[in-house]
C-alpha cells in the first residue's frame, strides 16, 4: 500500500498534467466550488433576523427570593459547609492516624535487636475522640540476639501535632508525657 502511494506521488511529480485524470482531484475541485457557492449565496439576512427575533422575544424572568426560601437556602449551604468540614476533618484524622502508625513502626524497629526481621501483626490505629489523641497498637515478631523469633507488643499515643506522648514496648513504659 505504501509503495502504491509513493508511485502515485512520483507520477504526479513526473507529469503534472496527469493529476487531472485522477478521481480525487475532481472530488477536491467539486468540494471547493460547492463551498464557495454556498458561502456566496447564503442569505445572511435570514440568519441575523432570526437571531434578532429570538433576542427580542426572550423574556428574562428574575425570581425574587422570599424570606423562607432565603432561610432554607442558607441552612442548606450551612449544612453543606458542615459536611465538607466534617469530611475534611475525617480525611485529616485518617492521614494523621496512618502517619502515627508509620512513626510508631519506625520507633519499634529502632528498639529491636534485628529490625530487618520484623513482621508486624494485629495492627490497629485510629483517633480517640474522648482524649483527642491518636492511638497506635500492635504486635511485632522479630529475632532476638540468639536468632529465635519473639513477639513483642507495642502501644503509642500521639497528641494533635503527632508528638508522641506515651509509648509502651514489650510491657515496658518507655515514654510517659501525659
């Protein structure tokens, strides 16, 4: 197919008179002539007069808001703003909770003899509404200095700024700033 088109282009270059014998040449010529004729003879007055008719006969209705409608609209806007604020707060809490877990996991690994062998389980993290704290807990299995796998539990609390205020690792309180 490619060779056919290359041959056609070479034929046109070799003898320019040959192009008027091609069907696509006449198709292009007819399309151009049709476009010129329809553009020249198109009644432009009809188009502009119909647009003016629509503009003149269009009635713009201005709706006057009643007091009840205004109150209902404001309440609806207020409720929508509260919902968006609640969603944003929940999103922030979820992000901070997962960040608190990541921080805790790093601190737990720092307290292990073989951090590369750490396998976390029973992972729980969230936000405690009552105390306004982020809470992280779970278990970790890792090798001790003798190569045996041991399990240790951990629990951590963070304040609103994600500053650790309480940390228990393997039943030992390592930090208590409550």
